[in-house]
């Protein structure tokens, strides 16, 4: 069940962006946050990139600095329209992450930022299957999302944030072994890093 503040944040882009920027301070600011999942990846101008659950293009605008072949996918037509205005350099597709209207073996890199915690366990499994399908052999899936804090001092701010802005699916993700799910889907884990007292995880996995 969505909270009141969560509903408002999706209605008003300025509020959503403000919340995102404030949360990103824990890792050094928004620019640093948007780059976390891209660190140490080789991305050229011809790399086929999918920004999965792209929203209004918050990370898409960083991806287009690396590649001229960036596609953003989101289920929300409102978000897609905002993304087109914010980052016109990318291409956009409206569709479900768990049933992407995209070809097999299409992308070299699939990226998603703070989106998997929005999904039910069944949807999450379907999304990982779809990511595997649309990636080229040897392609990389990179993600950043919530993780149970390893530093006890972070549990209180994370819990407050969850209560104010998130749903039960975010709490479920804290109990989910994403690396295990990826391995079960035949991904090879390349790297897993924790940030912000362990409350954020970055995973890079290869098809």
C-alpha cells in the first residue's frame, strides 16, 4: 500500500527529485549515486544500453554521456513523456519490465536504479528472466537498490524513509538475496559493493 508522501512524490516531479537528491547525500550526492552502477564498466558510443524502469530519465541523462544508443523503458506514459523532454538524446519504449517489448540479445548493457524494490517477488523473478533474454551473450546487468544496513546506525534513517515513501515490496527486498536470484538465472556475478552503511547495494552481473 502506497503512503501519502509516496503518491505525492510521483505526482510532482520536483518533490520526487528533491527526495532523491536528499537520499543520495549518503553516497556523496546525486551525481555520485547515478554513477555507482556504472563504475569500471566499458561503455563506448556504440554500446547498446537499456535503462530499465527509466522514470523521468534521472539516470538516462548520465547514460547518454557514454553511449549514443541508449533506450529507456518504463510502464508509465507520464514518465516516458517527462523523460523525452528531459533527455531527448535517448530512445524510449513504454512497456512492462517483466514483459519487455524488446528483441532477444539486443543490449550490451542493462541498467536499473532503485526500481527492483518496487516489484513483488514474482515480478522480480520475471524481470530477471527478461533482462537475461534481452542481453547479448556476455552482456552486463548492473543495478543499484536497497540492502539491509550493515552499520546499525543506518537502520533508523532507512526505516523512517521506508515508512514515509516505500511499500511492503521494499521491505521484502531487504530480505531478498539478489545475487542468489541472479545466479539461479545463470548470471555470473562480477561485483557486489555496499554503500551508505550497507543500505545500498550495487551488483554487476554477466550473461
